[in-house]
């Protein structure tokens, strides 16, 4: 492997968490595990800093975790392109940068990193070439996914070992919760709740308050906090806030950097996640999850949701719990009442917990996204 090879990753911050969350994990892994010189171009360093608190949003150029971080300004300054260029999630490279790419004697490998999807068509379109209509450049569409026919998922070395060490250490759990100032009572169902502000939280919280099993909900500080405060008729929810409604205890916790958020997922019995980055990390947590997919105006997200449900609950892989999972996931995405779907889902949690572990093991046997990208960049044809 040429340790001097340079990679540029371009990312626009859409909602402060999703796109940059994926790109930041990928950039760190490419630098740390593959010896690459990685520049991460980001248009919103303030939003990025939520995930990486050590980042200085006032600096246009800095290095963090062996990654060069550059502010993506408009107009874009003349810059020598890297050997491999990743255009993350169709963010559109600067025209001046594309022109410079075209002028190179040896053209960069140009990869359009697409959004994650379990839809069947992704396997057919993965790594397809798209010649530029005017310039001597070719862009390759690269799809993360859940099979050998796709680019795989982000999974850094040591992730599974670190997860298992944490989950098998009760004292680590105790210290983790105390460090957050949360400290759930014994024999409670521990849930993390991360969702878009449009999530139907009110009926779900009502169902939790009536639960026969005590529920402890850890709520990171996000725009969802305001919607939950309104649903509970409570004061604004911040880190340290604690609200009790029936059998529900809700604890406000800080918004967590990525490494800490991973441990929150590992420490909980059930994780509500959204978008792409937290969705994948919840799968690596090997715990049951409920996914709120990013809503699209043309309802294209519904097909993506159903495609993953089908892949995650195939015949013979999850006989018990498939209907219960499907019911709550659909309701959480606007096609039903979460309060109606919750009791059956809760009853199926033992089966869903077993399946979540099996799913994570199966996915961990596939090559990871960073390794696949490096291999592809060496021979895209």
C-alpha cells in the first residue's frame, strides 16, 4: 500500500449529524488503518464540531485524529486534487476543482459515495462508471450496503472487540451511566432516543408511562428535546433533567461525540436511531433498534424502509418478532400509532435481542467500507 497516497473527501453538513458523521468516521479510518493522507473538506465546521468537540470551528485548516480538516469555502481556492476524490452523498464538487482534476496527466479516481440502502437495485448499480459529459473524467457510483455485492458498512478495526469488552463488564456499565449523571435503576428497560423532531413521540411516551416494565429513556440534547418537553408538558429538557411519568423515567444527557455515543448504544437494551450514521452504529451495538428513516418529499424513503425490513427479517432468520418489529418501525415512520404497536414489540424484545446479535455477527464477516474503497481505488475498472 502506498502510504503517501492522498485522498480528498468532500462533505456538506445537511442536518449537523448524518452526512458528516459518516464522512468523519470514514476519514479517520482511512488515515489510521490504511496509512493515507486524508483531507476532509467540510462546509460547516460549527455543525461538525458537535460530533468532534476538539475541532476548532474558527480555524480554516487543522489536523485532528490524523485527518486534515479544511473549510470548504465558496469560491473554492485553487487546490491540487488528491489521487482519490470522494464526493460524499452527491454534494457536488467545486467546478474549479473538477477542472483541475481534468487537467491532471493522471486523472484522480473520482468516487460518488452514495447513501446507504438495502434496495435490490443498489447491487446492480454499485461501482458503475459515469463518464463526464464534457471532460476526460469518469465518476464511479459507490453504494454502501449489506452484502458482498455492495461496498459494505463502516466498521473500524477493534470495534467489535471493544463493544464485547464493554458489554461483558457490568462495572463499565455502572461507571458509564454515573459519568453521564443518569444512573438507571436496576431491572429497567434502558432505551436511547435519537430521532428527528417530527417523530410521533407523544403516543410512544404515553405507552411507556403505562408500561408494566419500568423504562429508563436516555435523551441526548437535540432539537427533539423540545418536542418531547411539549409532549410531557415539561420545562425544557437539558443535560441533567430528570422527568418521571408513571413507569417512565426520562433523563436528559449531553449530545455525545461519536465514541461516547457508541457506548451509549452498547449500554442500552433498545436504541431508537435515525438517518444513516446512528442507524449503522446501532446495528454494531448488537441490540434491538427502531429506525426513523430520513423522510423524502416523494415518499421514496418508504421503499427504503421496507427494503431494509425485508433484508433484516428474512424467512427463517427471524421467525419470532418480525411482525412486531415491522409494526413499530412503520408506526414510528408515520404509518400507524406507536402506542398500539409498542406492547407487542416490547414482548418480542428477547427474540429481537437474539436476532440483533446474529445480524451483527453476520455483517461483521463482510469486508468493511473503508477496506472496500481502498481496494476499489486501486483498480476501479
